[in-house]
């Protein structure tokens, strides 16, 4: 009788342990799925909100070509590399003529990168030729200006021209994020290797809206210039089946207004 009681107790204990193990595994799979969706939505929200950061307000090319239903390419100063130009004024600028500016700090600026010099609606964009930390100087050759002739009569800022891309990789069912290593051609930046944000993603959708809330298809500069807010929607499946055999999905969305778009 003692053996039978011990065996019965052991069987009950094993059943409870096995049931708790299944519950714990199911909860872990669900939490993993939900956390993956939150990571994507949070990153999308942050990237959309920072669109236009460090970019001249007068520049309309904040949402870049290549943006669509499953990919968002935006201009944003992700490194926050910016300084104030303290050169003597007025400061004349013309396309193709290298200009040297004295700045508060050269930290973050490097040769070969693209940079903006801007004040209010006036701006120029060019390639950095050299950087001197000792002299606190940056020499760049302008390739584009907001108006010609261009002359700064108030101290302008200088900032790097940077870009970020968030996209769904259908082949691997992952969402990835990358930053541009070179923005010399804004229509086709050179992208760094992308980092994976989450796996088992069945869909990542970007929806674009104008100031009145009407949908916008970002397939031309004119259409992209109308964008006032962007919504990101993601659907993630559990990485494995639950104990009942189901494999649930979790959907999450967010909408944000890109900074500076309202100032264009």
C-alpha cells in the first residue's frame, strides 16, 4: 500500500510538473512574440519622430525614395553630429567652390561624409574634404544650395547628412534596420549591413498620410512632400507551436509625425 501511495503521489507530482512546464513554455513563447512586436513598433516610432532631425527645415527630401509598404527610408541625424559655425560673417557659398568654416566642435565629422550648412530656410549641402580638430575647422565643397547666390548673414549650423532604413525581409521573415554610410546620392544611399530587430515577422506595413489624414503613396517627390504622418503596423507569429498545437500571431501598430515635415 505504501508503494502504491508513493507511486500515485509521484505520478501526480510529475503530471503537475509537466503541466507547469507547458504553461511556462507557452507563456515564454507569447512574451517573446509580444516583445518582438514592441521592439519593432518602438523603433519605428523613434525613427519616424526623428525624421528631419539635423536636416535644414527648408529641405523637402526627408522621406527618401525606396520608401513604400514594407520599407521606410528617412533622412535623420541618428548620430546627432552637429555644431555651430563661428566663422566671420557674411559667409558666401557657391556650388563647386570649397569653403572652410570654423566651428565650435569637430567631433563626429569625418572626411568623405556629406554635411549641411544651414540657417533657417537657407542651406547648402556638400562633401567634407578635410577636418582639423586642432584648428576647429571643416573644409567642404558644396554640391547643392537652396538659392544662388547664397550668403549666410547669421551664424549657421553644420550637421551630417544621415539616413536610416527600417524594412521587412520577406525571405527570412525578419525586420531589419540599417543606417547609411554615404548619402552622396540621396536617391540611393550606401547602406551598412542591417541589424535584425525581430524574427518570425509575417508582415510589416507602413501607411502614409497627408495633413488631412488622407492616404499618400510615396512614389514621387511630390507625393513624399505631402506626407505629414506615418503609421507602422507589424504582425509576429510565435516562434513555435503552443502546447495546444496552435501558433498564435500578435499585431501592434503606432503612428507618428516626422519632425520638421510641418516646417517645410
